[in-house]
């Protein structure tokens, strides 16, 4: 499992996104992700992986379950980070955990 934290550049609290917006914000555009049942505040399946999202202090924790190459996971998480930043109008940084 790979884990990441999305946080703001200035260490202010990031989020949360309204739950009604999760499909638009947390499903990475162009990846064919679909929502699935499971743990976390929201969960998607994409490319033989399940990605779990949980709002924590100070931001959004992303846990990637399943098999895929680390560079692919990095691209996926970067896409989600851009979408979250656009939605919340903040600069988002990705912190590998």
C-alpha cells in the first residue's frame, strides 16, 4: 500500500470538499475511475487499484491499495491533487507518507 497526504503550501487546513462534489473532484479525469464501496470518506477503483480517501488534519490522506507501478500512482495522485486545488482554490502539495 502507498500513502500520500495532500496539504496546502502554507500548512493551513486543506478542505474538505463537499461530499456531493467527490465524483467530480476525487475521481481523476481521464483515468476511468469508478466509485466503489469500502472504507474511508470516498473510494474509487482504477487500473487494478482501489484508492481510499480520508479527510484528516491537516488535509486529505490517500491510500492506494493494489498493484501498479509507483510512477503511475504518482501521476494519478498528482492529477487528484490538481483537481482538489482547483476546487478549493489553493495550492496543494503531495507528501508521500
